[in-house]
C-alpha cells in the first residue's frame, strides 16, 4: 500500500504493463503530453502472448504485476494491454489503492461518440472472445455495427521483429481480406502491438481507416489525472524505468521500432 503523505501522491510514478513492447505505443504518446511524470513499465515477456492465455492465467499475471507496482508506490497503473483490459479489469479493479486505466473501457466511450456506423476490430483471440469492444461501445451507441476478427499471429510478428518477412505480409493480408467483406468505415487496432504493423496495413487500406486507441487513451489519462489533481508538479523531465520478465535484450530491440529505450531493462520475474 502507498504509505506517504497525500500531498506527495501527485509526484509518485505512473506505471504501465503489457505482455511485451506493445504498450510502448501508449507510453510514448502519454510521455509526449506529460513529459514531467515519472514512469515505470513492465513487459511480461515470459508470458507473452496474453491473447492465447486463459482467464485464470491472465488474472494471476495481472494481480502479480499490480502488487509489484504497489511495492513501487505508484499513483496510477495503465493497463496498456487490450487483452487484460477485456478479461481482468472488472475482476481486479477494486483490489488496489491506485487509479487503474484500462484501455478498452477508457476509449470505447470516445469512439462511440464519433459518427461511425460500421466499425471493425482487429484484436487477440482473448479480446475478440470477450466481445469487450462491442459491449463497451454499445453501452453508449447501440446503433453501431461492430465486426470483430481475431489475429493470433500478429503479436508474435511484432515481438519477434518479423515485420518485413513475406510470411508476415501474407498473414496480415489474409485478415484484411476477411475484414473487407464487412465494409467497415473504421477499423480499431485492438491490441497495442498492432500499430507497429501500420506500415504493412496501409499497403492494403488508407492509413486513416485505422484507429489507434492509444491516441485517445493518452488524452483520457491526462484529463483524469488533471481532474483528480494527480499531475506531477515537477518542473523538469521525469525519469523512466523498464522491467521485463524475460529477454531484456529482445525487448529493447523490438521496442526500438517505436521508442528508444536508454539502458537495458531490468529483469524481474514475478
């Protein structure tokens, strides 16, 4: 538990977690608009990919990471992973003493308010099977049609740095063709790893067809911290520290596609 004077809570760290480098797509955007915050990031690379794990496993992973962040005395945890947001948030959200920001629940309200009638969702099997995006968007706009397609290979393409291989190209092309049948106006990239694939995706469809939830998510987090007087009052750029559960070198290499990580991530197996 946080044992500190409440006056100091706003200068405690903001923590992120994901199964690997995907959450860096959110981390990079939040740091850009809140550069003076202190940041921690945990990539659970040992248990990647989350999208193929059971609900019991995902709850166990998330709970251990939340307790790790409790020990680090953070003021907020960003669930930068669509899969854990979909499967574990409602079951764990009341167990800790920091603010928790789940990506799906946070951005669905924003997307639902946009004038889009037909929305596609690319996500991991666990997220698709939960129908989390459909359920959350329809809470605010029941007239929207949503088409969900699981892309089980896409996380591995990013994490194993295989973006430019012909086999990866074909796997992406296959899912695009499957989605095009539904003629969506927009397609949500419902896994934080998927924006890494935009270079390939835009070879098939215009880039503005795709929604990267990280953009709206980072704005949502900033506004909520501000509303609750939790923004840091530091005047200089904040620090950042990265932790992984396996393969620090691979995490740094794969992550460099989107964010330059100084130094080597710390190996911490929970």
